[in-house]
C-alpha cells in the first residue's frame, strides 16, 4: 500500500484517485478550494481531503492541475515536496489556440516543474490518458497504457508499481526529457478528438504486445 | 486507382508497396540500387521499378528512406517533385545514441524536407507504423492507425484516401508542424520496443473510437 497525495480536485484527480483507491492505496486530496476537495473525497469514499496548504501525507504526490497551476503549486510547496516523488500529469497546450505547446521548444512541462523543485524526483505520467477512462479503468476492454518518464529510476519504479497495481500497464518512456515527446502525444490525442466524435473516451495504446 | 512512386527498396518500401498493391494502386519502386528495386518489385508482383534517377510516374511520391537520405533525394529530385504530393515517412532519430532527434528543436524531418522542396506538397505519414505491420495489414486483428500531417488539405486528403483504401485508418494530425509531435510518437514507439519484447510488430493506436 502506498500513500498518495493528489493536488487538485478536478476530473484527472477523480480519475487517478479512483484507480488508486480501487487498488487499496491511501489517497489524500488537496485543493485550493477545500470544499471541492472534501466533496471529491466524499464522492470517492475512503480518501481524506484538505486545503492545498495542508500537510502532505503521500510519498507520491500527483500534481493533477493544468500546467500553469502545477508549476505554481510546485513552487509554493517546494520545501514540502523535497525528497518526494512528484508526478506531473499536465499537457502544456495553449488552450487559446490549441495550436502549440506553451513550454520552450527544448523542454516540457515536467522538466520545467523539475527545475522549480530540484530536490524532488519528478515523474511524467498519466498525461496521455483521459480522466473518464481512468474512472472506467479500461477502454474497449483493454488495459490503459500509462507512459512514464523520469530521471530517478526508483521514483519511476514507484509510479510504475502504482500504475500496475491499479490494473494499468506502465510503459517506461525513458528519462525525464522524454516528457517532451509524451506531451506531444498528449497534445495530439486531445487535438484529434474532434474527428473521433469528441467523446474524450479514447486511449492511446501500443497494441500487439 | 492512384499512381504511387516509392523511393527506397527497404522494409518500409516493402510495407507501403504491399498495402498499396493490395488496394489496386499502381506502384513504382525506385532505388539507388536499381537491382534492389527490381528485386522488391519482383517479390511484390505488379510493381514497376527503376533507378533513383528514373522518371517518376506517381502522383503521390513516398520517400521511404531514412531521414538523411530522404532529405538528400528530395533535393536531388526537387524539380521532378514540384507540384507533387510527397510523403515523408522518416523518424529522424540519432541512431548512434537513440537518445534524441537530429532535427532542430522547433522543426521536424517533414518540415526540413518541405523547406528543401517548397514547390511540393509534403505530407508526414506512416512514421508511427512499423514495416512488418504494414505487410501484415493489421495488428492483433485491428486496423493500423496512420497519422498524417500536412499544410495542403488536398494533398493530405489524397494520402488519407490511399491509407483508407488500403484498409488502414487515417488520422488527421493537423498542419505539417504537427510532424514534430508525430516524429516524437515514432521515436517513442521505437524506443520502447526493448521492454515490449523487441518484436517490432506492435502498433500505436487510438482505441475506443
């Protein structure tokens, strides 16, 4: 059993918390809107909740907010996140134009967050899966693929173990700089939803293995 | 029926030619090693072949070589490719390190090739599918997803029609600059083969739609 803190109380927080709770992990939900965190914890059952500034109980901390907010909260909780495994799930899409990523061409959301919290072990993950598919736990009867990138092998292994325990397949995408490519996958997956019926219930998967 | 010229006589040329011929298209295979082109055409049956400098008969020209060679041949055949639909299938991976792409951080193989042949309509495609899966025509009983990026809508539509006629699903990934993200997908798909058993028989697919 692993103690997981999720910062954010939106759809991705709900999805990741759902899978983690189903696998028997301890889940804490923290959010700027404490009432929203409490409501999500109540809806899920078995999770605790608190304000975004509350003490962090998890060994693994999932930043489950949009990129700008993930970067901001990482900076705000920098000292509390030191030494911890921190999962960035964001896709830094320019949502005004939906035509570019807002991060530098040679970087990624996860790398920018790692720079903000150098004493933490940042893992990129969950950015290629949609919230609703995490709640469902599968797509078309198939396991979800959750690709991970990190420089710290133990941190990546810990998140991979969480993913596998929750009935998904962990794919090791390599070092943290591969977050650049993973965020490209997340961006494309979002960008093609229109032509696929806008269900946001699809998954990117490597089939045949 | 569409006339397709494939430049290259390697595995990707075999895969794309196999699917195109099965769909009843006219296929011409050109290669620097004319004997190799003739051997592939003979193996496939129904294709014509010639030297890399031979007259191009296809309306759609597929550059089915590694990135450096695609860029070189595009330059060499620049005048002959003017006005044509040119498909770049390459993943510009640094194969010495397998740790980066050799193209500029703000570009892609397809964009660099477009710069070399500005009078052609470059389409990025087939870079996320492996050669063997094109020959097989499916993976795990599922249609292959072939993602396309291009600035010229008619050119993209023409390649999409080719893809669909050959029993695959065309995904519109957007303008040519999305080749940057698509080449990231191709890179990741190659990079994770080791952990998936090194069969190179997998496919990246959007499931659930």
